C-alpha cells in the first residue's frame, strides 16, 4: 500500500502528539530548561492544558529586559522578544495605569529596541508620556531602521548618542537614515558635533573605530566636514581605535587619511589597557620625541607640552596597565625639571620651590590614579613608587592630598570594590583617616570600610552626623547592593532618623521596601521636625519621584497632606485615583469641602507637561481638574482627549 506525503505528515503529527502526551512532568521540565523562558511561555505552554499546568509555577512571566553590565549602555530588549504577547498585554490602556512615568519610559525603550514594530506602535499609543532621546538611542543600538523611522517620523529629536550607538553596532542602514535626517535639518554644526567627541560621550567616528566597524567609519568619514573639523574627526577616530585596540582601523587611518601617531594615541591605548598596541605606538612616537628633543634649544630644557604628554602617558599606564609596563617605561616617561631632586624638599630659591611643587603634583596625580585603578596589581604599583621616590616623599604627598579640599586619593579608592583594603594600605603609607574618608566609603556603600573607619581607625560613632548621612549615604543610596544593610548599620551606630532623611531617600528614588523602612524608623514626636508640614514635604518628594501607592499611604498615615499636582508630576494613573479619593474623603469629612479638589493651575500643569507625564494630564482633563488657563496653554502642545477618551471628556 502506498501513502501520500500528506498522509505521512499527518501520521507523524499524530505520533508526535502521542509521544508528547506520554512525557512525564519531569521530562517536560527538562525540555523547558533548554529553551528561553519567552519561548516556553509563548510556544511550549500553549501546546495543551496538561503542559500549561505542568509549567505554570516555574514559567509564568516573560523576560523583557536584557541584562547589561554597563549601566550607561543603551537599553536593550531581551531576545527572543515575545511580540504577540507584548501587544496583547500592553496594547490597551489598562496595564499602563499602574506604571509611574519612569517605568513607562523604560518600557517604551524596551519596545523600541525589540525589533518588533507592532510592539513599538502599541507602546507609543499607550505610554502616556513624552519620550526622550533614549528611545531613539535604544532603537539605533540594535540597528532597527523601521523603529528609527517611526520615532523620527513621530517628531523624535536627533541625538549624537543615537549615531554613536548605531556606529558601535556597525548598523550602516541606520547610520544612513540618521545622517540623512541631519542633512534635512541643514545644521552643519549638529553634524560636526555628532561625528566628533566635542560633546559629553563618545562621538560617532570614535565609536565606530573603537568597535572596529570599518564600513560604518568609512560612511561617517565621508560625511565629515572638510578642513580643521575633518582633522579633528580623524583624530577622534584614531583615539577610538587606540582605546579599542583596533590596529587595523589605525592602519587604515594612516594609509587612507595620512594620520600621524602621537603621544595622545599612546594615552588612549594605555587608558584602556591595550598593551600590545601601546608598545607599538610608544616605539614610534618616543623615538620621534627623542629626536626632536635632541634638536631643541642648547639648554636642553624639555618643553612644557612634551612634559605634559609624557606625564599623561605615565598616568594612563599607572591607571590601567600591568605593573610590568609601568616599570618598563617609567624612566623614559618620568620627566621633571632638572633643578629638582625627587628625594629632597624644596630649596630656598624660588626656582627650586617651583620645581618641587611641580613634581609633587605629578606624584600626587600618580598616587591618585593608583588608588582608583581597576588593576589587581595596584598594590605592587604603590610599592614601586615607594621604592622609586622613598617612603617619606609618598607620605608627604598623601598628607598634602588630605589637607586639600577634595581629598582625591580616598575619593578614588572608595570607587573600587576593595575599598577597605586600599584604605588600609594607603593609611599605612601615610594617608590620614579624616572624615572625608568615611564620607566617600559611605557614598559608595562600602560597609566594611565604613566600620573599619569607626572601629579600627579610632573614629567615634558620633562621627556619623546628619550631613554625612543625608549628603552621602542617602543621596547615593540607589548604588547600595542592600539598602536594608545601610539602615541597620546606621541604627546600630545610634543614628536617629528624621523626616528629612525620608525626603532625601524619596528624592533620590529609593526602592519601595527600604523607603518604607526609613518611614517606619522615624519615631512620632521624637524630633522637632516631626510635623505635618515636614511629612507633607516628604510626600511631595516621593510623589515627584514616582513612588508607589504603598509609600504614599505610609506618608499619609504620618499626617502628610496629599498633593495632587506632585502625584501628577511623576506618578501613575492608579496613584492619581488614590490621591483624588483621599482628597474627596477628606473634603466630605468637613475639611474645606470642594476646595481640596480645585483644578490645577497653569504653573502646576506646566510642571507636569515638562516632566512629560501625558497620561496624568489626560487623567486630570477627564476629571475636570485642569483650569481654563491650563487647558488653553496645553491645547497647542498636547492632545488631551484621545480618540478612545473622547466619549468621556470634551475634545479641545
């Protein structure tokens, strides 16, 4: 008997169903473990009811955001992206009502970087906020031409970071789109700024060179202006190639554009630890520098510019290269005035004093970069300088740094994970342990360094004063791995929490749980600050930062007045529902009936508009909580009544 292909396919399909039905829950879980969670939720669980029940508890949510080590990198969506499920869930207004302004913008970034245009359309339609340059940057970073076109067509502003994000990924079609947009604007200055690194952040040419994206770099170089600006663009690209260790790009710049290497390129390579490329550059540029110095004036004095360049290279090597590289090049790069003996203090004459101050500054800079170096061999570099300069000179410079206004050395040491070990070594070498050391340790969340300062360095618990907690610990609280640990440490040391601490934590956007804990730690009637007005100020800070309803309720329980305008500035629609209900209940209780829900004036409406919380403005408009002047001012700037809302509010 013969079977048609259709019959064979049907038989295999039935056989597959029978085999899957015979799998145990353990085997189903084993199969699911090899799949991405998004694939399990979108494809595996819908197979049948039994599979859905089996995987219900272990695979119940989609992953939307990709993990990123660099907090400054563009927002990136997780792949595979659950596009159909995203549109089904976020395509209506309901789920967005509970999200603060910050959360809505984050979700919009993820949709823009997803590569799924229906998801972006759904987010743009429902997000209820103005979107910032980060949205375009997220789309450019993944090379989504369609998303970039949609955003630019919706009035998105150009930003050089979007051009740089596309350049890093080598996304030539996106680069062409963005460059065309710049030309349409007819702004040559904007083009130059975006191609170069003259604004904060890496320029597009530098970014392409750093990532080794030659086609993208060629396109950008063809778009660069001529003359002095073009020369600067080439220099920026060379620096990017050196930082990225891209020798091929550097060779191309030399051959195609006649670029000549300099000590600045050595600085760029050393700064990123590109040792192999650094050695090649130094071999060329130092030989050239030696030849130029030999031809200099008869007195043989090195020019200030040459000394600065050599010092820059030495600083970069000290910060980011292995200690062996520092030892190998130290003698050729250590350039000081001839009148100064490095192991003696300043002489009596002014020239010697000036020379000593000059070299002291160099030493202090090198000690500072050691303190903040990300290299594991930082301690061996300190030993090297102790040997090269002598312990007394090192101690003198550490003391001089501590007497300054900024105390750079402990500030930089506090930026490293092993802050406590660095403080110990530096203290042993002569660095005083003043209050600034504890401030910096607190600022970066180093609890072991904090307690070392208190317990082993002879400081008293009274050193934890209000200024340190509020200006350092609380202001940087989001950087702490465990905010509860910070609160526990402060409590153990006898710190008394005040309403001002709540305001500080709320202003800096602390997460909900630790913020609630701070609120609970303030004892009623314990301080003069414990008044309704101070709690009301804390409410405004929390609301502006987009705090959730639980936080606002906790502040309300302490007597805070509900500020509807503050909630509208950063909160969700659900938070506005709660705030309005609180005000209405208070009014019905006999407290200024009708006054508490007075429409927002133009000044408050402007704040909400500038924050970009369009969902809040539409909510206020539907409830009749925007006065006539506010509505008139907003009419030309934002559509308050969307099509779906027109039935419940009068269109403008």
